[in-house]
């Protein structure tokens, strides 16, 4: 459904927070400063990644005050950031806490609060001490223990300052790219198994840390949860709408259903398909590991909110069974891009704002209308500070989000823009920029310049309403 232009639908209700997001590895730099050890991504980018690394990135480790000021001046109320595990526990061991890092993050968090914003902290946005990859990283159950240790140290020092927590950012993405496709460290290409093992270990690690927090560090008003990246799907063939359901379950449901559904466990359709495929391949058990009854109960209900990262949508179409043993083929659905969807420089982000509204309605119906924090939404563009496509992208997505909330009763509590700065973009290095603030990566100062989208968002947050049609912001006299 299209959002109506009714004025009421365009208002930001009082219980909706607008925020801006970043992550440690993508912005901090200072990769070997003040006792930090190399992370998995440091090691990986020093030998792979076409020469692009995050040794300096945006130098936010040193420039955090400027970043926080920029966010606060942009009227954002919510500051999403992550912590660098290898900064806090350089050897991975709790016997070796790096108090430089503890002090640094104390300063950062206090600065966020001083500037009138609420810090929203992700424990794990894909970077961990590199040494863990020697024992298999997230394909090893040792990682569950290591993550618990790290979380205890973090909660012990910061639970009194931080109310909003995320355990793991986009487990599916990390597991698929790191342990299936091999594009992320550790670069494993164990397609038909690695992602599932990684996903299960992350689910258990997440659940244990959730319970740890609830048992030992909970305040009545603190929240802890997980964030998943979900696409929305549209059936290629309207007479086979189930292809979109299957695609949802396989993509978003895999690591959401065990937490948010009433029954818990992986989605039934996913279990069935992977088992059938495994048998066809001549295996006697499914490549998807089993969640035992105690595990199901441990994991069920372990998120105070549904963390959603939404960028784009895909078309879905059923395909014949294959015996390729690959993660993607297990779904039995082909996921493609509709040529009519417009896009900017990132070919994986065709612009589909209605997909955000549609997925919010799916989440509402499937998981009993949980509070939803949209923790990332954004698009890459070329470097220009007159970033009209991005500005329009925010307008159209916020409009869909407001209609889903104001008209359809979806329980959206936060909308967080990805990202504050033009940052290190993982495997895309510095070739794709998501920032609402331009960063000159050629200057030693990493000079920051707010873009048009920054000023536009600042104005919208101030008005607490969107105009009924998009009004093109004027081009400033000077643009980068
Ligand atoms: C988010 O993931 C991340 O949380 C965030 O750190 C990142 O900056 C942001 O995306 C923007 O990229 O190059 O065609 O192989 C979103 C999921 C997974 C989408 C990796 C892009 C690579 C597509 N991302 N994927 S491609």
C-alpha cells in the first residue's frame, strides 16, 4: 500500500527517536594505538582487499568530539556506535583488559551524553581480535565463550552509562560473507555449512549475553537485542506468492525466528528444505545444525526489540532443487533485482522505499508487533556534498516508515540513518560512501563537511514532520 499524504501520517510521533549510526572499525582508525591488537579485519585488509584498509579510516579515535558534535548539531537524539573488541581485550583474554580503551570509550560515551544524545552501543559490528580466527572464528564454539567474556567486561564498565545495547550486528551477513562466500575474514568458503554453524554459534552467544545482561546488569529502562539485515521480497510470479515468504524466512527468518517467534527454532520451511537437499546430496543428516530443546528455550525471547537494517528489496522466484550444497541454493528461491527500480552507485541498493513499509508490516504480523528499531537505512552515492539521491532516499523511506507506524500500527521506536561519515566500506574500501557528512580521505586531517542530506535531516528532525511531497533542497554555492 502507498502511504497517504494525510498530514497526520507525516508527523514524527513523540515515541519515535531519530538517530545516526557508525561502527568502530569503519571509522576509528588508530589500528595499533594505545594497546589495541590487530582485529580480524586489520589482518585481512593488510593482505587482501585491494589495498584498502582502515588503519586511519576517519580517524574518529582522535576526532570523536567533532563527530559527536556534528551528530548533536544535526538534531539527532540517538547515537549508534560499536566498540572495538581488540581494543578492549587485545589478547582476547579477560586477564588482560586494556584500560586505555576503557577510558577512551568512557570519554566517548560521556561526550555523547554531554551533547544531549542517547548512546546506542553495538558490542559486535564484525571486528574481533585476529587471534580468534586461528581457532576458526565464529565457526568455533570457543567464540561463544570469548564473546561472553568480552560482554562481561563491557557491561561491568559501561552498563551504568549505556541503556541501549545491541549484541551482534547482522549475523547473517557476517556468517555468509565470512564463512560461506569468503569475501569477509576469515575468508572461509565452506558454503553449505560454514554460514549455518556460524549463525548457530552467534545465536547462542547472543542469547547467553542477553541472559547475562538481564541477570546482572539490567536497569528497569535498559534494552538489549540483536539486529538483522532484512530485504523485502516481491514475487516475480504473482501466482506464486510463496516464493516471497520462503525468501523472507531464509533471509530474515533464519536468525529472527529462533528469537522472535512463539515456537522458537529455525523457520520450519528452512529446516525442511536444507534437510531435503542434504539427503539428495547423500548426507544422512541435515547441513543445518539442530537446535536442541534447551537451546531453543535459551534463545527464544532474547531481544527487547526487533533491530532492523533495511537497505533494499529483491524479486523472488522459485527454482528447481539443486544439489550444489551452497547456502544460497538451499532456499529454493532465486533472488533478483527488478530493472525498473532506480539505483545510484551501489548496484546492490535499488531504491525500493515501499519495501521498508512492507517489511515492517511483515514483522508486525509475524512476530506479534514487537518494538522495532530501524538501526540502519541509507544509500551509497558518489562523493558530492550535494547528495540529492540520498536526501530523496531518506525522504521516501521515512515516509513509508511513518505510514507503517502512524497508519498501520507498526511499533517503530527508532529510525537511524546509516551513516554519519563517509567511512571505510569493508570490501568496497573507499569506493562507496554512505555518509551524510563528507570526509576528505586525502587530507591528513580527514576534514569533515556536512552534505545536503545532513542539513535536510536536521531540518526534518526539528520540524518533526515530513512535507507531503519532496522539496528539492537548493544547491549550495560551494559543493564538494
Ligand atoms: C551494512 O550491511 C553494514 O552493517 C554496514 O557496516 C555497512 O557500512 C552498510 O551495510 C553499507 O554497506 O558488494 O554486491 O557483494 C548491509 C548488508 C552486506 C550489503 C554486504 C552489501 C555486499 C554486496 N551488506 N553486501 S556486494
